[in-house]
């Protein structure tokens, strides 16, 4: 790759991806990019990277596409968590590779006797929402979330 081609490839990559990535080429000829923003929340869990590298501009572009899918997956999970907390008040929900919910405020003795649990954790989203729905029914039978 000549110096002119190298600058053109860098310019093209920066034009397309520069709003998300700081792109550079090492003295050894390897292509690198670092995200402008740090990895946050679920992005770390799903495998987003702060820095990616590749042998060629084309391969670096592929890495950007892979990262874009992971970033979207993290955004989708974050939105699901927001909806779950709206749908099931009284639960703090997180995702760390498993779907998790912790009851806030603490459960009452009547709720515990009815089968309400302080926390849930499962790798399956479907099982998680089934468990949350079951817990909501139990809590409602005990007088609701505010009792």
C-alpha cells in the first residue's frame, strides 16, 4: 500500500466511521480504531470492544460492522430492561449474561409466605419474563407492590 493509498483508505474510513471511531495505522502497517465513547453498561456484557484492529482497511470495516451489531444488541437489551422495569414496578432489572431482577422494596413476610422471592436470575429471557409475571401475580394477591 503506497502512502497516497494509505491516506485515501484512512480518509474513507474516517469519513464513514469517524463519528464513532478514531482510526489510525501503526508504523508496522496494522490498522487500529478506538471508540470515542467508553464501553458502558450492557455493551461490555455483549462483547463490545473499545479498540479493534485488522490487517487491512476492508477487514477493519468488517470489525466495525461486527461492533455495530453488538452495539445495537446492547441498545436493544437496555430498552428491554427499561420496559421490564415499567411493566413490573418494584423490580430492579439487569443483564449480565443472565437476566436478573431484584425486588425493591424488600418483600414482606406475607409476600414471602405466598412465594414471592427477593431476586430472580435466568439465562433465558422467555423464562425470565414468565417468572416476573408469576411474581407479579403473587404480589397482586398479597395486596400489590406497595404493601
